[in-house]
C-alpha cells in the first residue's frame, strides 16, 4: 500500500533518518554470518528460517521460525543463518518497561531455574540454560504482519516505532507469564536492574566515568563500588572492552574512515585510536582491515 502525503511524511520532524531505526525487517540467505557488538537491547522475532546465535562466554544456540529471542545491550555476539531467514527486530532505546505500572525489575522476584522457553545449545537438547526464548503467540502474528507491511510501504516514523515497541512490550505483559518473562529477560535482570540498564544504554553518552557517575547523582567512588558489585569488573575495563568490540566491528564490517571511527568512539586523535587497537588487538586499524580483506 502506498503512503499518503509522502512529502509531508518525509518532511516531518519524527521521520527517522538514522541508519538504525527503532524497528527493522531483516532478510538473509543461508550461510550468511556476522559478529555484532550492540549498544542497545534488541528483541528479534524469527518470521522464517533458522539462526545460530553465539553470545560471548556462552555456547551456540539455535532459534527457529516462530520464536523470539532477547539480545542484551553492552556485549557482543555472532550469528549464522542456517536457512533463508526473515526477522523483525525491535531496538529498545530506553530501559525496558512492560507497562506503566509494571517495571522489569519486578520480574526479579520470579527468578527460578527455567522450566520453559529455554534456548538449548546446538546439539545438546537435554540441558537447561539461562538464555530464554518465547514462542510467538497467535495474537502477536497479526501485529508483526502489520509492522512488516508498514515498513515495506516505507513508513519510518519514530513516533510509530515508539508506539509499536510499547505495544509489543504490553503484549508480553498480558499474554506471557511472569516466569516466562523472567527467563526471557534474565540476562539484564538483577537486584540492580535500573542501575545496570542505565549503564548499558548510556555509557557512550559520557566522555568520562566521573560524568556517568554524576548523571546518576553518585560520586566516582560510589559508582565504582556499585559497578564492581554488579558487573564484577571495574568501570574502566568494562567500558574499554565494549569500546574495543564496537570499534572492531566498525573496522572490519564498514567502510568508515579510521578518523570517523575514532571520533564516534570517543578518541581524540587517530594516534590515540591506533594505540588502543594495538593494545587490545595487537594490530593497527589498517592491519585489522587488511587481514579481514
């Protein structure tokens, strides 16, 4: 269906000109694979096909048609398509809220060993794991079909994205048990979910750890103590690892200049960026890109 008043739509302040819109439909052919570092939470609905996912420090998992997988921010993972695949991906730019009266922190009360909706390592169907999935229920298929049609028509409205993301989270709240949702969002659940979610979503916004701490009304010492208790490593090391993962992805998977990559990831000079790469990867940005080619 053709969008009406297309010029008005394109000129609207809500029109999304970003490379990473709030909702996207992805299609790929069997055999395609990629390593990805992400800065925001994602929910992926597998409409067709089969995908193998490998999260850092986790075994490989497979997700198939009719399933939903949650991919947390602040880490890296790789995927490989085991069949021609189509997925609808919702990017969550804000902390997860299932509805205005039920925050995700409350799911922590239902943290028990998973019994249902659990991703099983490839080739090992007999073990329970802590990475959960959900089955796409009938009430969600119609919503997803509508989203696919609208995106196919060229709709790229940020306001519409926000409404649909809120709608899909509300459907989770209504049609899935709290135990299922606890398993699904387990990787970001803790007694300090609000703190950890804020860090994962906003660490790139601030140039120093002190500024990040101040944004949460904490001193550097208070912030670091709480950070280590939750993430089990110092803020500096955690941020450096995230920065390394994302910079590496830009070096090998994009055509961006090294100066552009350095600027986007907070390095003041090309020399500083080059030293960072040699420290973490043992090679300069140029060598990393040449080896990939």
